[in-house]
C-alpha cells in the first residue's frame, strides 16, 4: 500500500482531458464507496488532496469518476 499513489480521476461531461487529484491514503476507501452516490445524485462534495488542499467538486458536471493508482504502469481502462 505504501507504493500506491491513489488519485481521484474526473471526466467532465463537457469533455476534455480528465482532472486528476492526488489523494491521501486515509479516506480513499470511504470516498470510493460513496463515489457512485455523488454521481447518481449530482451532489457537491469537498475532497482533501494529498497536499492538504480542499477541492469542491460538483458531481452534476462529472460524467465518469473513479479512484486510480498513479503508480501503476501500462494501464488499460477498466482492467486491473
């Protein structure tokens, strides 16, 4: 787990490059568990980044959101 670098990946409904926010290891499980609810309800959620910054996300404008490991190489979307 120490080698993992979790990040919140957001693909906005309007298109463009995905937004990536590095996350602290603590709290990732809870965010990942609730992520589908934020998307389904279009809620506004504040997320704390690895650096301690607070980012407020309006999930009504997000098409796809997931937690990914930035440390992993040779990624294929949807496969672990």
